[in-house]
């Protein structure tokens, strides 16, 4: 159990004081994958660094398993940090050490005896799938392999918590998915709590149980991934989700504008399906029974940890009363319906 | 024309008159140069490493103590790096006299050699440390490394190529400095070239001393290059 209470961080700069993070209240259950998403400058890097005391809050407390990290100092803080793994966007491996020696590094810091250390390193290298590359130097590895070393190193002292600081942002999409799968696998296998920060909603959707959206140093929206994806409340959250589900959203917006101008009587609606609705012939039922016409503008379906989420943009035309009935009908079938009145800037 | 040619020949014959060279003295001087260089390099290496670390650790820190320390060390480094060696050695004569008890001989050259080169090497060490990715140091901190563990497990190994090439450059400049120290009686090849080569007009002695110094410098550079290649895994 991790608890952040009223956490605030103010940096003193030459230009004056800068509030990076404020009013943060978060509680994370053991074994949960908790994602924090936000644009750069939102304060998420500062926030994640407070979990292991790399940054200390100006105000408020950070507690892990009841231990208040934000009040520890010196040796006791270092001891606690050994139980918190961390991986980084740029991997931050020691280039002067081989894969094996990099994994041994945290074990040396924890003063584990040599024999045990070597056995442990071997096991970890196996866990992340790098057997046979033990003697390679980081410069000889690909990005994905480097992050695997980073993960093995972070897991060395059997942490209860793993922090991921934009851990996939420097990787290509294919490698990102491989690393995410590895993180998910480790989370399941070791019941490891993972806190990750990212600017990609894709990462949140793929592996997180819960998500917090950060903007301007504050958490503006929080909830289970499926709920947030189904019913985003804030504009910024909608924007993040839209970027993930519809990378060509600018093109879609153009079509919206044209259609809205051409058929002022029609309605453009954004439908969000979840779980079994995504697999039911809902749309054809609506067309048949309610007598409306429908043209599909854009659609996608995506996998989350809690089932599939479908997103569909359609234009409904016909008598306005019938359109209204159709929308009611969709809502009854537990489809999230959002009428697009004007084009949102994504 | 002919007179010019014969003039050239006579100059050449002066340089090549190896009968003037006392090989035993030359060997002794070579050993003195090498031992003066090596002796000072060992001290400079450790002093420079320590000083470089101090510069690195105090640079950009916000405490008053660190700020003052950084200023003081930085000023000392700049001052001793700027004083021409030949002046420094003369300037230091009283200090040397109290420290070593004599101003003649290889040991007497040490204070000036160390003071002139250690700050220079310290700067190179600091630059080497600063080139290390901050993220790597942060990663070590996140793993619970202590300050001391960060120094000997991260900073030094990660900047080793810079440290090795830095000490190579420093050693080579030291060879030159020992020759200058020879002028005030520190011994070595510089001393021999000055006394026998210049004051007794034996150009052949100067030529041989020069060649030996060149060989020493080449050997140091070659060793440095091999070592850098060996430790650089980037």
C-alpha cells in the first residue's frame, strides 16, 4: 500500500518559486499497476521521484507500507531505496560494466555475498530473457535489450515497488510492446506494484489497472483504466484517449466539419463500447428498428487489461425524433454516447 | 656556395660528434628524468583525483561551504596552471628549501612539478566526471548507493577513459617540465643538455638528450593510447 497525502513540491529557481506538484492525494494497492499520464512539464517526473525520495516533498507525506519515505534521511533512506526498483527512459546503465556486472551492481551496493550475488544475477538475466548476452557491454545492445538490463537491475534486491520513468518512450512501438508485456508478466509473477509515468495513453491502456491524469502539477482525473477510457471527464483526458484510439484524428475532424456543414439535420455521435457490447450487432439493430440512416466515419477497437474497448464515430441521419430515439436506445444498451456538436481540437 | 656547403657540413659534424657524449652520464640523466616524472606522476594522480572530485562535488551546489570551497579550489587551480613553470620553480625555491632541505637534485623538483601539474590534471578529472550522464548517477542513488559508493563504483569507472587520457597528457607535459627543472639543478636530461650541451658547447649531447626525451614521450603516449582503448567500452 502506497499513500501520498497532500503532496506538494516547490522548486526555488532564479526566476522565483515554481510549484511542480500540488495537492496530490493518491493511494495505490499492492500488486497494482498505476499509471500517471501527462504532457511534459505536468510534474509527473517530479512526482515519481518522490516515491523513492530522489525528490523530497515540500509539503505532505509519501508512505510505502506505512513507512514515511519523505521523512527518511541518510542510511535509512538508502536502505529503503534498495527495496524500490526504478527504470528510466534512457536506461541509465553503466557503460563500463557488462550486462551481468550491471545486474550485479545493486547487489554489490546492498553488500550481498559474492556467491549469492552471482546466482541472483543469473536468475534475473534469465527472467528478462537475456541469456547468452551476459558478457556484452551496453553499447553492444539494442534499446529493448538495454531496458531489459534496466529491469533486471531494478528487480535485483526483490523490490516491492517498481517505478518506471517514461521507460518505453525511447523505444520503437514493437519494442515498447515487448517491454510492456515483460512488465505485465513480472507484475503477475512477483505481485510487484508498478508505478509508471508516461505521455502515451497506449502504455496506460495496455498494462495499467488504474490511471491518473496530470495537468499543471495536479491530478485532474483518476480512476480504473476502463472507466476513464469509457467515460473521460476532462478535456485533457479525452484528448489523450483520442490520440491513442485515433492517431489520424485531424483527418477525422476535417470530415466532421464537412459533414456538419452538409447535413445540419444529422447528428455525429461518438460511441464507446466495452466488453460484450463490443461483440454484439448493436448498430444493425438500431438501423433496423429505429429507422435511421447511418454512415460510419471512423472506428477502432483496443485491448485493455479489463477487456476490449471499441470506439466508433458515426453520423446518424433521418428524422430528428428518430435520431433521438436511436440515441436513447443506444444508451439503454449501455453504450456511451457523446454527440459531437462541434469539432474538438485534438 | 662552396663555403655555405662546408658551413652546413661543419654544423652537421658538430651535431654528430658523438665522441663528446658521455654515455654513462646520459644513462644516469635518463634514469633521473624518468624517476622524476614517475615519482611526481604518482603523487599528481592521487592529488589531482582528489582535487577533481572536490571540484566536481562542490560545483553548482547551493550551500555556502561548497560555494566557498569551489571558489578557493578553482582559483588555486587557475593560478598554478597559469604561472609559467620556469617562474614557478624559482618562485618556490624558499618553499622547496624548507620542505626538502635542498634546492638541488630530483627530489627538489617535486614541489614545483606537483603544484604546476596537479591542478591541471584535477581540471581534466572534473571534466571527465561531468561528462558522465547525470541519469546514471541518479540511477545509482535510486538503488541506494552511498556517496562513497557512487564515487568508486560509478564516477571513477565511468570516467576512466578520460582519467587515463588526462594522466597521459599530464605525464607528457611533466617530461617537459622536468627538463626545465634541470636548469636549476634538478638533474636529468634537461640539466645535462643545459650544462654539457649549451654551456660546454657540445651540440651532440643536446641532440641525444632531445632524442631520448622524444622516445620517452612516444612511449608514454603509446601506453596511454593502449590503456584508453582497453578501458573504453562506449
